[in-house]
């Protein structure tokens, strides 16, 4: 078969054919994701799901165009054009197969990432790139890796087979493309690929992920995205870098940002606070406590409200009998939210009272050294010994380095337990850590202490020990995850029972909360089930009394610092954004704010706003008692003024938090001396 026209460029035909082939495979990956997430797709009209594939073409073409344009230039080298030179054919084939292997692997990883975070793969997946061994071990133990790899290699081999067939077909034309013909087609072909890669012909902005939001159904919107686009956009733009983060923060410019911060925090900001961008107030009590209690702060892994009986358990099983019993003996806040969706965010925001900003984890940034004046520093100044307990490697998420440089004195971690107790990559089970805490804290005879206990068993690979916590029936489809959740509750109850009547733990304040919530049938990309968490305050001297209280006041992890200090009645320098949730005299707006990569969630007065950097805003009505979104339909268009107001507040506090963290921290030293 000979070429029908001498004016056709074979390299251009090859590159365009490969582009179309990749788009077909990207759509196939989208179909696989739809099949895997069929439960989330329920309720979405078939026509809307079909439109997801149509809208997704723009993102698929954009990704494919980058690869195809590089392939085209490689195949069009003068005298080394792909139909003329065997070496060029091999080099171009290697490039194509490597690029495709990477994009297919990103699509593969996106499946479980979407299941867990209800979001397409993005730059937050790089948060743990410095601990690959830990992450690979956890992934291997948690997910069906072998089956996923078989799927991956099957699709990759199929793509290789088809692309080789295309190349052979073009080279079999029997006539080389003229060098001048190839040169003539270069600008037109590159321009064609450039338009596809940019995704839009509008002058102001190229294709952004926000353009995938075409419907009122969040799942359909996210299905339209291409994970290679979302992931590499974050990686290339590196929003975690100091410069790009600064530019984005400075672009959020609202004329009344400082007045909004005053309204939100209830503080009359001083000239010093306005000029330095750092919030600071001196909190003093009319009579400082002469015998403050010890403090045990328990941060439960993924202990979301959607599985807790006394909050909003959405399962038919009683998963938290221990916590529910404890809630009858203390103060339970039913309307509390985490500040992020990761363990490091829960740890940071709870201990230091600062909102989470986007970008790389502040716990891993060098600017995190000696930077934050939170509960460890405050209580250490008051003579408390500060101790942190974890079940696994203390260097994961740079926990040990960050905490010890910001007020924590001791770290009890994996190496402090018997090696035989290790069950998985997450180290020892929760009850082993709790037993260690009883022993270590009980030995502190006449010294005040502040102990943070971070559990981990309620996380993949969901390995639990053989203990009598009451396993779920064998036929339960989600048995592994629910067993891990119920086991963590059992371990918590066992710990509280161990210290309830132990004189070593008299006069001890216990705070039980979670690092983040747990997704349950999400209806939005920042679904509230991911953030709704418990906050329970107990005191060992009253554990045998049934005098529980439930408070529906809206709050979040950034309020825990102020709430604890309010119970201790100790004077302190407050650099946080939170409120004492038990202080009725506190002024300021009752709000909860949280963030996830480039999105900021904000709840106030029964409404929930999702502000997206470089993307559209969403607004929902939320039930303030259950924390459930009343309807998945956004109200931005019907309530534009309210949407604008909540958007301004959310981003104003977010912007202030960013500059708050960037201030040189040597200014805090005098408060720690």
C-alpha cells in the first residue's frame, strides 16, 4: 500500500494516531473507575455520566497532546524521520512506552486514592514521597496490589501492541515523507497540539480542573477529570513551594480581610498584629489554677462521626459501645470538624490551633522548626512534662522532628515496644500503645504531664490483634475496616478503664478526638463525613458519675487548644485562631474551617461553603445537629450574596493563617523563655 499523497507528513499522522489511541485508553480508565465507584454513581442520571466522558475528552486530549507533540518532534528530525531511521523508531517507541506507562500508573493509583479521599489524584499524594518504604509496605498490606498490577500490565501491553501496529502500518506505506513536507507540517501540527494541550482558545486562562464542574453531581464532575492532569499540574506548578504558595496567597486580596478576621476571631487586632500578620493575645484568668490537672489528649485514627453511635452512626452495627458509654460521663461536642483529611493535619491543627494551609505539610518544611507556640510549648512553660506516644515509626510525616522542635520533650514510638508486638507497617496495635502509656505516665509520680496518644490501627491495612472486641459477622462486606474501627473503640475503652480508679491518674483531664473523619457515601469532593469528628472531655475524678452533657456549638480542631486551656485556667500567650468552646462570653463567629489541597471548606450558621482556588465555589445547606448536607445541589446561584460573604470569610482566615506561619518565629522565643 503506497501513500496516496506526497504532501502528507508520516510523523504527523503517527503522532495524531497515537494521540487518539491514548485518548481511547484514558476513556477506558475512566470507565474502570466508574465501575469501581458504582455506588457513588447511583442517583446520577445516565445522561450526566455520559457527559462526564464527553467533558473528560478535553482533559484527555490535553494530556495526550503533550506526549504526542514531543513524540512528533522526535519523529520529525531531518534525515532521521521515523519512517527512515530504525534507531529513531526505537527511541521514539521507548519514549512513548515510558510516557504511557507513567500515565497508566497514575490512573491505577487514582482508583484507590479516589475511594479514600473522594478526589482525583493530586499533589497531596507526594506528601509521603520521603518515606517510600513505609508507604509501599502499607499499600502492599492494604490493597489488592497483585490484581491491580495485572490490570495495569494488561492495558499497557495492549496499548504497546496497538501502537506498534500503527507504526508498522505507517512505515509500510512504502514512501518516505519529504523533508520539506515534514518541515512544512511542523508549525501546523505543533499549533494543533498546543491548542489541545491548552484545552481552551480563550485568551485569559488555559484549561483548569475547575472546568470539569459542569453539573450539580459532584461524582460526575470529578469523573470528567483526568488524574494525570490533576496530579502533574500540582507537581509541575509545585504549589508547596514557598514562591508559588506566596503568589497564590497574595492573589487572595480582599479589601476587608482584616476586619473579617476580627469578626471571625472576636479580637480587636492590635497595630502590632496587623503589621506583623501574626495573631497574638495574652489570655489571663482572674484566678490562675494552683493545682491544674494532668492532660491526656487522645487522637484517634479516622474516628469519624459517621460510625459513632452517639453522633451519627450510619451503619447497622454498634461500632462504638465504649465511646458511647464514655460520652455519658463527660462533655461531648456533637458539631466538631477536623481541619484537614490527613493525620499530620489533625495533629498539627489540634496541638497548635492554626488552620491548615495548602502545599506541602508544614511539619516537613524547614520553616516548621521552632516555629509554633502551641499546647506542648505552653504547658511545658507551666512545668508539665510533654510526651508523645505513637504506634509506629516516629519519623513518618516528620512527626518526631517537628514535635520535638516545637515543645514536645519525649517521643515513645515503635522502637520502645517489644518487636514481637508489631503487627503491620503501622507498628503495634493500639492497645499495646495504651498499655505503654499507662506504664510510662503512672511512673511520673509527682510531676504534671501533657501526653498525646496517637492511635493507628483504624487505618489500612486494617490488621487487628486476636482480642475480644466483638468481631463483625463473616458475611459483612466491609468487615476488615469496620473491625478495625470497633477494635480501636475497644482499645480506647480498655485504656480509660485502666486509669479510672488508678490513683496515679487522679485529677487528669482526658480529651478524646480524631485526626479526621471517615467518608461515607460522599456527595461532594469535600464531603463532611471526611471531617465530622467527635470531641469529648472527661475527668478521671468524675468517671464513675453519669453526668454527661452534649453541646452542639460549632467548632473544629483549632478550638481544642483554647478549650483545654480554659479548663486548666492557666495564663498563656495565645497565637491560635480558636475559641474556648465552653466559654459563653467568647465573641466572634461560630465557624468551622478546613482545607484539602487547593480547597477550603467553611461552615457557619447552617451553611457550608467550598471555596476552590482556581475553581468554582459551592454552597450547601447543612443540618447543624447531624452535620449532614441537606441537598447536594449548590446554592451559589440562588444565594449569591451569602456565597460571596462566606467565600470572603473562608479565604480571609486562610490567608491570615498563611502569613501567620511565614512570620520569622524568633519573635516567639521570648514567650518560651
